[in-house]
C-alpha cells in the first residue's frame, strides 16, 4: 500500500488536490480535519481535555467548540497553540495510524492523507511521498477572509501560525502550484501522479 500525504499552508487548496488525486487513483482519503471534528464531538475524551484547558467560554450553546473563539485564543499566542497541539496531535496521529492499519488489511493500493500540519506534528514518516500544495499569500488571505469570515489580522495570524510554505516546499517530494485555474492544477496533479507511479 502506497501512502501519499498532501499538505501545505492554510487555504492553499490541499483538499482540492487530494480529491483530484483520489479520483485518478480511486484512492481512499483520510482527512485530518475530519478526524479533529470527530475527536471534538461533545463528551469525547479530547473534547473534555480541550474544554478543561481553555474553559467553557469556548463552547457554543449546543456544546460544540466555537472554532472562531478558540482560534482567537490560540492564533497569535504560541503558548496557547502549543497547549492545544499537545492535546490534539497525538490523538490525530493515533487515529490516522489505526485507519491506515485497517486500510492495509483491506488491501487498498493507494491511500491519500490530507493533513495540514504534517510537518508541524512531525508525522511525515507515515507517508511514502509528500505533496505540498502552494498558493500566493494574497490568495490565502482572500480565501480566509471570504470563506472563513476572518478579519485581516485573524487571517494573518492563521497563516503565521504554520511553518512557512517555503520551508514545507524544501521538505516535499512533489509540489503543486495552485495559483492558476483548476485545469492547470489538475494538469500538475496528473504529472505528479505519473512520477509517483514511476518512482
């Protein structure tokens, strides 16, 4: 089983690239963001740890965590972010490893792991190859402000909280530039796939 990790900065188009590659390979996608969502369901162990650490003010009326409020706590404050990462990252890592173990048992040929903080969480060893998706900072900011409804400062803090894209590129096996039209991105993914199959 070949495991391809797709990572990059926030709002660079990682999920888009993962979906394109998945459709070409008929590959299963493990989405780290979905795993985090599952771990933070009210009453779950990780949810309890996060609430204990950051207080009940981060909760919505339905007891789900208000991501905007939590984001204001952790983005721009390294010590607070580290606290959250120490709670969440090990659980995500464990969950991904369990999913990979099951997929291996089911004889999947290709698996894609869509994981924003691959390098930050030191999880690159789970993958055979790593694809980093890059995009100009101005486009990242536009997406964060438009889709996530963040202020300019919040968007900047969100980007700055991650390892710089230039550093991620140095650690990548392949790079997909997602600054152009979707057709150009698809072309690059096809070229990357050709290389992956011939490695």
